[in-house]
C-alpha cells in the first residue's frame, strides 16, 4: 500500500512540474514561446493517454484529474501564445490550432467511450500537426540555432506520450491498423533526436546526465516494441512520465541558455 501511494505521489509531482507554473503565463521571449508551443504538442498525446486510462478504469497517476488539468493548460497556453505571436504566419498557424481544438474539448470533457477513441485519435493527430506547425513557426521566428534545440527537446516530450498513448489504446482494445507503423516512426524519431541532443554544443553536465536517464528509460519502449507480451498500463504510464519529466528539464535548460 505504501509503495502504491509513493508511486501515485511521484506521478502527481511530475504533473505539477508540467502544469502548475505555466497557467496564465506571460511569455517573456522567443525561447519560452517555442517551449510552450512545443508543450502543446505533448498535451495532444497526453490527453489521449489519460482518456484511455480513464476509459479502462485505471486510476494510476489519477488520469481523470490529469486529463482535466491538461485541457485547462492547453486552453491557457493557447491564449498566451496568441497574445505573444508577432507575425501573421504564426498567428494563422495558431488559428488552425484553435479551430481543431474547440470541438475536441467538448468530447474530452464527456465520459470516455472506447467506440469514440479511434475517431478521437484521428482528430488529435490533426491537432498535433497543427500544434507542430505553430511550434516550428515560433522556432523559425527566433532566428537562433538553439531555438531548434528547444524545438527538438520539446518534441521528445510529445513522443514520450505518443508511445504511451498508442499502447494504451491497444490495451483498451482500440484497433488501429497503422499502430505498428506509428509506433516504429515514434521510436525511430525519438532515438535519432536524442542522439542529436547528445551532441549539442550548449549541453551542460546537468543536461548530459538527464539525457543519459532518458536514454535508459527509452530502452523500456524499445524492449516493449520487440516483445509479444502485454504490458501493464500503469508501468507504461510511469515510464512515459519519467521520460517526460527529464525531457521537460532538458528543454527548460535549453531555454535558459538561449535566453542569456
């Protein structure tokens, strides 16, 4: 029982790192804008992961509360990004995000339904693409090579949740004919991106240590992809959040470096 409480507390702490300090945020610079826009990509996949967990009746990490927090954070961050956006192309990209988000929000606030999960996944894919486009617009507008590092590190957060959400849907019984291809693509991109980040000139000792931790945690998903066994949802949830927490710190360190 004590171990179960400890695991739950760790999950809640990870969530607070990602949500608590950024609600109604004022964006001070381009690096922060890239970071926050990139976090929107992650939310699209975290939403799907939480939705499946709630639908399965799995309470590990309190996914119901986390889902509500993610929805609120997506709303608040979108408003902040729209207020910060300086050029028309970026504003148009954010308008696309808002257009895709509004109808999804209503569905997500209802009771999770396995029959709707496939369609929900498809719509969240469109939101992910729109959010990714907006993030790249902010990275381009920064005019700095380090802005691309923030973008890449931030995308790793999304991929951690994408890998987990794909498995959650599979465990829930959602038949996705493109499951294997999507998972293989996510694993390949994550591995390549981590190798790119490991070679970054601006890496500090702290950044290097975090990237090593991420690499080790990622091995779980590689092993899971090779295995034919079914994995426990709570373990998938925890491993994805371990990567998310560490990659969030890496992204924040890159933001700090670019802001100097």
